[in-house]
C-alpha cells in the first residue's frame, strides 16, 4: 500500500533505523533520531543502486514521487539516475573560468611532460587568470576571450596570443564535457587573430659550420660537465630537457644505450638512444665526477637537481654563437639535415631517433625498438662523421657538401 502524508507524519522513531515503502523502489528511511530521508532503490547494468532524493518534509511525498518518475525515465533512456543527478548539480554550480582552468590543468598535467606542464601552468597563472579568471565560465562569449588575447597582441606577443586562444579552447571543451559550459567561444576566434609567424630554432646545418662548431666545443674552457653536455647534445641530438635531466639509471653501459622513460618524454613513450663509442667514453669519464648525483649533468648549485636550461645556451654564447646562429635545440636540426642530405640515411630512422611521431604504412606508430640495429649503426656513423668534420676544421680545411645517399636500405 502506498504512503500518505498522514501516515508519514505519524511515523515515530524506533530503536533502529527502519524503512517505509511507497512503491516502485521509493521508500522513506526513518532514523532512530527521527530524521526522514527519501531513497530510491533501482538496478542499473545489473547492479542494485541507491539514489538519495531528499529530506522530508523539505521534499514532499508528491515531489519524491515526481523525482522517482524522472529517475525511471532516465533509466528507460539507458542513463544512471545517480550520474544524471550529479551532472545536473554540477551544471547548476557557478564556476569561474579560473576554477575551470585549474580543474582542467589537474586532469591534463598527468599526461604531459614536465616542461609542457610548466608551460601550461605559466599560461594559466600569467595570462588566463589575470585577464579571464573572474568571469563565470558558462556565460563567457567570444568578445570576452578576444579582449584578453588582444592584450598579448598589443605587447607584440603573437605566439602567446595564439597559444592563449588554443589553451582557452581546450578549457572550454573540458567544460562542455563536464557540463559546466554549453559552447566553446574561443573556437569562434579562429582567424580573428594576427597571423602568427612561426619561429624556427637557429641551427648550424652545413658540414663546414658543423665542423667548426665541434672544434669550438673541443676547445671550450668551461666546466667539464657543461662541455660534456655540449658534446652529447651534438652526438645524441635529443631535446635539451632530455639531455640535462638525464639520470645515471637511464644509462646502460653494457648494452651501450640510454633509455629515457616515457614520463620524461614529450610523446609519453620510452625513447632509446644507442651510444656510439665516443658517447660511452664521455659518460665513463664523467661518471667519477657526477656519479654521486642521480643526474648525469647536475646543477652547478647542487647535485639534487639537474643542470639549468641556460647552461648550454650560455656556453654557446661564450663560444661566440649568437641566438641567430645556434641554439641548444639547434643540434636536432643539424643532425636532421646532415644525416639526410650528407650521409643519406632514411628519414624514418632519423625521425625515430629524434623521438618524433613515426607511423608505418598502416598508420600504426612504431614501437621504441623499431629500426634499433639500423639506428645503432647510424648513431656511430654520425659520431664518426662530426668528429671527422671537427678534425678537418682543425686542419683549416674548407668542407664542401656532398649530398650522399648511401644508407637508403629498405630493410628493417
């Protein structure tokens, strides 16, 4: 028999909590302290679940039945009433754009490299929060976002302006998924910003200049740690952060390779660097000096942290290389160009060693050990090649391009 208001009002507490059924899974839970709570028992995906509807008399019998009908309708559409309730409650909350941005950051930071995480947080703290943080996310429009982005453009920071729009768009899309927002106003700004001129890292990309660079590194009079980092940057051509954050536990002397774990890689996949004999010799010589630190290249300020991101850059400037001539990132472009144009290695081997996304003919990403034997031979050949360029420049030889094509074997 279904409940009536008169019956509900007459219910008195007992020694233990008890339930009074109304039908269709709805019941009133009466606690031993006299509180009365509406509950709905239902099944979803074969599991029994419980939905809290409210407290009597704030939620009347009529309202409890109406909410039961809503829950039954949600079940009929294949939705879990408990999740629907949470989604509606979240949609009713007022979220500032700062709150939404920081919530998005906490989700995204788990899947990105440390440098990307730092860059994302800097964007939020320095640009998004100061100019957009106070707005209610659900009520923001394209003009709100555009006015903030124009501040960056007015300062001549076009790259920042474009990254700000892209970051805002990602935050709004997260807001749509979490039912805080209904649309992405930042998406409407595509084409509304000043054209962003891509900036390329300056690099030495011809054999003669590469030989001079290697000779300058050999003559560099800075610390042995920075000098070794310079040489390894040339031999390994990985990202600067991957060089300076390298740990001794990543180095396998017996196997003659380095394995950088996915957590420190941009694409979140382990990366293998086969070590040429020159690289092994450098690391073996450095081990007695920095072996007590977990880092191969520790900071000058202490072994507990890795080398500063400025160390190699400052060394290049000390050697006479301006930012228009060569950067710490430029070793990658140097290797990419010369391995292809001068030594004739297959592009996919080079790209794989650069830790770029490389896919096979079926669109599947290669695994970390793909072309490992070929890459091992390529890395030794590369080390021998740039060493030979160095020796020629030390002898005053002017080195000409050869555009070789001797390593185009198709076997894996």
